[in-house]
């Protein structure tokens, strides 16, 4: 415990002035906490927007509202954890950072577990906030009597008009586009986002993905966004139907984003400058992680 929490005399941390403050010294625990909190914030805003739009039958927002909710939620998540853990909030991003040597493989399960926990907690929060509205929307008096899972706290499935393969490919390529642009935003030898503007830039990127690639499968290009709400919805009373929905669609959001990660491996190991032949004076190497120091050393 002494290695994790360092409290100063009289409740002050390291000579600080705030009473009862403390510092978390353990890097692994600090990163896990940052990923949990940032993912929770991102998912609460995103799922809350979905719940409001769906249960309100369009009276309290439209599809663009969902895009804005997730985009701004991601921006807030980057503000919370960007300089602590890199604010991945996405298992596919963490997987890519490991592939490129920016995150130690031993930290990968820590990041994913933290993201899953934050996402699960967010699903529970939105479920509690919109419980009555969801039951009214489903036309039931309890979750076990509802004809289908609530769209607010459960993940999306492909619409009937979109083939299974087409929806899967959309998730795969959408993730690849997300990661490619994230690499560009953090590439110090090219045209990165200006210091302090990273949260807004990433939020706009997610918004752009939503308005361009969202109709096929809800653009949930994030395993950490999809599986925990699905598990929560099953436990909340809707049962295994949430895994059978969409022709057993549940496994696609787990695998397709990871395949999308592999699609960006040719981009100079996360450094786009050699790929597009940038010329001119030498510039600094890219930062070890997206917005902060490398977590857990090299791969």
C-alpha cells in the first residue's frame, strides 16, 4: 500500500497544500485507473445519447446527436487520461500500440480490463438513468418481460438492409481509418495536432467516422465499447438473446477492430513521415505513446 499511495504529513501529498490529497505511485495502477475513468466518461456520454434518442422516439435528438455524443465523450476522455495512460479507451488502440512497441505487451491485459470495467460501469449508469424510459419503450414492466434488449445500454447490430459481411468490413476498415488518423495526429515529424488541441482533434475524428461509416453497423469500432454493455444487458434481465441478436453478431465487434489494427502496420511502425517521404530538416521522433509517455516500457 505504501508503494501505491503516498500521503504527506497531515494529509498533504508530497508537501502539497490540498488536505487529504495523495499520489498514486504505481504506474500500472495509475494507468488502469485512468483508462477506467476515461472509458467510463466516454461511454456514459455516448450510451446516454443513444438512450435519449431511441427512447424519445426522435423527440430528443437524431442520429447526428449520437455522433456528437460519442465524439465529445471521447474528447472528454482524452482530457481526463491523455497524459496519464494515453487515453486509449479502445482495446484496438491498445493492441496497435503494443504492435508498434509503444506499449509493453504486459500492460495490454491491464488496459483492456480497465477499459472493459469502465464500459461496464457506464452501461449500468445509463441503464439506471433510463430504466423507466427503456421499459416504456420496450412495452414491458420488467427487463425479463421485454421483447428485446434496450438500445440505449446494449450494442448495435447490423440493419436488415446491410449484409453480414458488409457490416463486418465496415467495422474493420473504420477501425483502420481511426488508427491511421490517430497516428497522424501524434506524428511529430509530420503535421501533428497542436499541443492542447488533441482532445478536440480526436473527438472530431470520431464524429467524422460516425457521419461517414455509421449506418452499416453503428460504427462501434471498439471491442471495449461493445462487449461490456452486451454482458451488462444480459445480466440485467434480457438474457442470452443479446448474444444471439443479429445472427450471433457479438463476436464480430471483438475481432474486426483487431484486424483493422493489422491494416495499419505498414504505416512506418506508427511514424507516417517515412511512408509519405517528408523532406526538410530533421524533426523529433514521435512520442512513445499517443499523448504521453510510454506505459510499461518497450514491447
